């Protein structure tokens, strides 16, 4: 390695937020252990190996993203980010598009890759950057975050992306993440409160009308109904969450012991489904008990709080918004996944950040928090960069 390359590498490494990286790595290490336990009954280490490789790739991306100047990058490259988002979604309609077990066409399967890729994970990052750019431009150039024109500009981009992705993939879970990101970033960005009230009222009215007119797919309606009646369709719609509650309850305070969970280690088809992906939190509850669950929530909360801390210290409003976007993405996925396992929120196919198995998810998460690390490095005095 030349002296110049060595110096560049040292400069890149100096810019990382090692507190944030350390927290994420602790979560990933914890998650790897639980994935190993959740897949032990399969007598295969494939899932652990894939997750470890994805984590290693994610750390490399984290380090590289830490050196990016976000305002400069979005100033020159926002068009390419916008194009990339729509291309990733449209690729789902090509022969590379693939459906998951639920029928959602939300994956890309390339012949040269050993695993499938979920484009929504990358689209979330692109959308955070674009929305931050939009809000910053409206505030600086137009000084207007209240008018109908400004809301049409912000809402139009969101609705096109939201609608296109759902029509192509039927993946409402990822769409809801985009919605939560949109609301949080607009709120912090300074959008007038009346637009949130109008949006809430309009959304509730639209949902009610769609429900009454039977325009919502039956499986989605059933997922809401079962939340209020746990005895409804327990062998189908409520099966996953019923097993999840049973698994969580079996752990009590301290759990049954790592690699010793009754449901987790069972190979029977009637045991906990999706235990290494959507329901990893139930596995943690059974084997490590309520204390293990609290530790998971504490670690993820620490990651989110660190993102918010960096947002407060950011050098520019645009960078603050990027950090808020990443924090809101993590927060919603954590709440949705835990709520799903506790049978208080519908099953929408969202993984627990850093803990659940998923190569695309892990790589994208590290890239996203890498953006926060970049903001942290550019908020330091010049002599510390």
C-alpha cells in the first residue's frame, strides 16, 4: 500500500463515529448468537454465515459512508439518487423480481449472487437523502413549509414512491416505514402542524371508506381483526402471533437458557415460525427471558438516541434531517417488530434491526447509520476531522 493510500485510509477511519459503530456491532453480535440458536434445529450454519458476511460488508460500507459529504453529494447527485430509487422498484417487474412466502414481489434474485436482495432497504436510504434535500431547499430557497404548493412538492414525491412500490410489490410493511420517515422528517423540518392534522384526518377517512367498501385485501383486514379478537382465525391469520406469545411467555424473567428454548429448538412444523427473521424477539424472550428482551430494547434505543444526539450537533439543517430520518426508520421497525411479537400490532413483515436474519437489511442498516457517522465527522472542528 502506498503512503498516499495509507494516509487516505487513516483519514477515513478517523472520521467514523466509533460509539455508534460499537453499539451497532454489539447488536449484531447479539443477533448472530440468537440466529444461531433459532436455526440450530436445522443443523446448518448457513444463516449465521450469511449474516456474518453481511455484517462485515455493512461495516465496510459504514466506514466508507463516514467520509461522505452529504450536502455536497446531494447537491450534485440528487437526480441520480431519485433515478436509482425508481429503477430499483421497477426491477421488481423484470425477470429478476421474486416473491416471498407471503406472495409479496419484494425481492430481486440475480444469478451471480448467492442471496436475494430486497430493494426497499436501499430505497429507504435514498428517500431519506432526497426528503432531507427537499425540506432543506424549501426552507432555504423558498422559506416556505406551509403553503399548498410546498406540500404538493413534498407529498407528491412521497405518494408516487409509496404508490408505485405497493402496486409492484404489495409490501405494505416497507411502505409504512417510508410513511413514518416522511412524517418525522417533515415534523422536525418545520412543516406547519395543520398539514399533519389534515393528513391524519384524511388518512383515517380514506382507511374507513376502503374498509367499508371492501377495497382492502381480505388478508390485511384479518390481520387487524385478529388484534382485537385473539380467538379469530387462530390456525391461519393469528397463528404466527399466537405461537409468538406462547414462546415469549415460556421465558418468564430469566428465560429457559440459550439453545434450550422449548419452541425455539423444536423442529416440529407447529412450533414458532419465522423464528430467525420476523420473530427473533420471541426467541430472545423464551431463551433469555424478559431481562434479555429489555437488553435488546436498551441497545436499540441507545443506537437511536445516538443518532438523535448527532442530529442535534449537526453542522447543517440538511444533515440534521438525515439523522432524524435514520433514527425514525430504526424506531418504527423496532416498535412494529416488537408489537407484532407481542400481538398488539399487525404482522407486516418488518425485521428487528440488527438482530433479525436478513443480508439486505443488515447491509442497508450499516450504510444508513454510516450516513449518521458522516454527519458526526463533519460536525467536528476542522482540526479534529
